[in-house]
C-alpha cells in the first residue's frame, strides 16, 4: 500500500439511471404467473413499481436468487436501454385464464405515459391471447393512452412449423416475441426449466428507438454481447439449426425473433412486425408508434381549444381566420415530428364549408407521410465499360 492514509470513495455506475427528455422511451413490463385452480397465488415482491436501473430493481426485491426469470428480463431491458425507467407489474390468474387487465392497470399507474408494454405469461402461448391483448389496447386508445404491446408465452414442446399465422389477425398493437438466447444466461434459465424469451431486450430496443425506426435496423440495434450471441427460439431450437424455409415462414407470419447476418458479427432482430395483415398500414411497430405519437401530440395542442367559440361567416360557414388558426395549431405539433425525422411530411386541412353551427362538430383532416424503411435492398451489379 502506498500514499497517505485516507478514506477513498469509488463511484458506482447504473444505480440511478438517466432519463430521456421525451416520452417515447417510457416502457412497462407485466409478469403474469399462472397457478392451478384452488392453489395459492404465487408470491411477488410487489404489485406495481417503477425502477431506474437493474440495481434499483434489486433493491425492491427482484433479485436473481428469488425471481430469476423476472430479474433476467429487467437486466436485459437495461442492457439494451440504460437511459430509461421501467414500470413493472406482477399479476397472476388461476389456470392461465388471463384477461390482461394488468396492462390497463400499469398504464393507469403510469398516468397513461407508457408507449410500450411487454407482457409475459408463464403458460403456453395461445393465439386467442393476441385478440384479448388487442381489445385491451383498443380500450386504452379510446381513453387517449395508446401503446404497443409485446407478448411472449411459453413455447416449450411446440413445433415452430405449427405456429399460427399472425398476419391473419387484426391486432396492430400486438407483437409476438419468439426469440431467445441460445448460449448464455437465457439458455441457462431455459435448461433449468424456466421461461426466458428475449422479451426484455426487445422491449429495450423499442424503447431506445425513435418512433419511426425499425428495431431490425442493423446499424442501430445490435442485440448481442455474450447474451443473445447464439440466437435461438423460445422452444429451445437454435436459429442455426433451423431451416431457412421455416425461418422465412416465421418472418412472413409476423413473429419477432433473433437472427444472424452474413458479413457482420452479432445478433439482430428479424423484423418489427405486428399481428396484422401484411397489407395493413399498421403491419409494423414503427408505423403504429408513429401515428400514436402524432395522435397524442395533436390531442395535446387541440385540447385547450375544446369547447372554444368558433367564428362563422354570414353564410354559417367557418371563418377563414378560424380555419387558419386551427390548422396552424396542428401544424406546430406535427412540424416537430418532421424536424425530428419521425415524419417525412404532413398536411392539415379543414373544410370551411362545415356546418358547425348545426352539428357542433369540427372535422380536421390530417394526412401523414411516414419515413420509409429499407426492408429489402436490391443491387444491380455487373461488368461493363464506364
């Protein structure tokens, strides 16, 4: 030992967590534990709380020793997205009879601020849950609290080729995660009989992304360190041992999992699909998040004008100055999304011929031009003379 006697301090890292200025990163996760009818509900560290880091979660009882599955998901969220807080809720249901009301509860506890919520059931994945989850999302949308839902259930013993086609659903606010770590912590949990889908990490990627961004963007969302570097499916099948035709089919059916790209190290998300038709405007999470943000921001600027007086012309139509004022109000909100690169363009139009004197209804028409995503790239290359 050298130097003068002293009391030294070593500054820790990750105990508090930084928070981002906007609301797009705000996320929640719901752990739904099932138990047999007549049995006792499983013990939980709390019903609802929010944490700013993995250390914060540990201080509130989510320890690796006591709650290994939940600890893993929280750890993975903060590994991908260290600059956000995570709202956490525990719930349970007899015989896996879930109504997913906990999603509404966690959103209400967060004052409607959550933009995405992950939910994991410790029972088998069933397609009917997707529609139930969408119904919850629809209710929250009508309450002006829109969000995207990431869902993972137990795939143990399931054949991947037998999974149903999510593109046959009409659940644009729901995405199903079937990826898993195949060689590190997630694999160890799976081998111990636990459920360990890559739900926390995918939630972290969505939280970290701008609303217009696909979480499959290779340059931005490398998902692996040691964890997830060996991609697998959450029934235990390794990605590397799965035939390309089946992988393509799962991708086309709208599932989210981990993949490899030839020529670059690491594991990446295959796509940011929703459980909606491929031809739908809302077939991808980034489209849903973009329009949800536009709706939230537009409502925020228009809400002070609710029940305000409207000047009419002598013919009973909207006064031009009134039309311009309302259009400019919405313009100001959406212009920020263009400046932030979340929209390519937009148009706001109000028909001055509306008979608001008779109906008390003012109709505002908004057209959004989204940012495109280069999901496929075709390069024409050959020999020739320049």
